[in-house]
């Protein structure tokens, strides 16, 4: 039933540097709402504007950052005096440093961690986001770490999928197989599925799993941010979600390709051996 209440949607960017620090901007001292407080880059999503385009626009105008890949993290709902709202968080992993160019809305910026903002004036939504990232990046809360990759020579063409599983930084298990003629996306999905199937033989029901994947599209689809238009992916996508329920938690995280070289090398080895 429509009670006339308007839901406002905001986007926020968790921009992280190579050291795992997050960029926060200091609101102008002349700001009417929270002058001097630190916040994440972002803002309101306007009518007929997609989340991605809103995020891209805010990053360019508030930080001077262009053409960056973003990964959906989570949506958090809340209610304030003006009514209910939802804030959608995206993570951006930087390769190297950036030249931050502030707009008139902000007086300064800092690179911070969750623990370093304890004595700073930070907006409640920003604190929630930094806490969320702290939880996601806490290795002590991750029992198994997975790096998976899939590749197709021809797209579609001969394809393989592979994975590496570690625990506390030590190798536990690796695997992979030739999967026939498929696309890159299908191979990426199969790699995740193979890893989770392998974990079922060694992991407990309360274990946590962090899946590192270098395909941003696959990560966003598994996190529910993007719809799956290719029906060929539906069955394997569903199997992955069903397997995810067998563990304590399963997190799908995007990583740059250079952080996934071992799984990528294994894919190429499988393809080379198949072609002999």
C-alpha cells in the first residue's frame, strides 16, 4: 500500500588506497547540516538516474576521480527527520595514488581506517560504512580465503576454471578443470562453484569464506547488484547461492587482476595441457 512516503536513495563510495585506508571528505564549515564533519564521497540519486551514473557523477564533482570500477557492497536503510532513506555503498580499489580535487562543498580530506576515526567528527553513515569495511577486511573473521578465475580462449572458446584456497595465509587446496566451449563469464562462475564444492569437503557449517574474483560483473551479480541477462548463467548462479548457505557466511569481493595471478596461471596451464 502506498502511504505517500517518499524514500530517498543515496550512493556513497568507499574509496580505498593500496594501504587499505579510506578517503573521507570534510564538509564545509558553512554547511547547514553537519559543518566540519567527515563523510564519504557521494550524494542523492535523482529521478531516472542509475546508481552507477550517480556515483560516477559524485566522484567526479567531489573528488575529481574519473573512470573507476566500483563494486556493490551493501545497502543500509534508516529513518531521519525528513523521512526514510537508503544508502547504497560501493567500494573502489585504487591502483596507486590520486590527486584529490575538492569541490566547494568540502574543506579538506583524509585517508583513514576504522580505528583512526574514533576522535574525529564523522557522520553516522560513514562510521557504519567504515565498520562494515573493517569487518570485511578482518582476516581473523575469515576461515577460508578463495581466489578463483576462469578463462575462455575465443570467448566463446576452449575454457577452463581454477581456484586456490588458503587458510591463515597457508595453502590448503587448489583445483581446476577444462570445461569445454564456454564464455569468459561462464568460466568465472564455474570457478567459484568448483571452489565452494571443494570447500564442502573440508569446511564446517559455521566457517566463513571470502571469495576473491577479478570479474567485477560476476561479483556484482553474485552480490545481487546486477541482474543476470544471460540465461545460461542462471543454473550455476543458483547452485553457488545454494552452496553459500552451507557455510557461516560467504563474501564475494572484487580484486584487481594482478592480485589473482596464481588462479589465472592455473587456468592457462589447464588450457595449455588440453591443447597438447
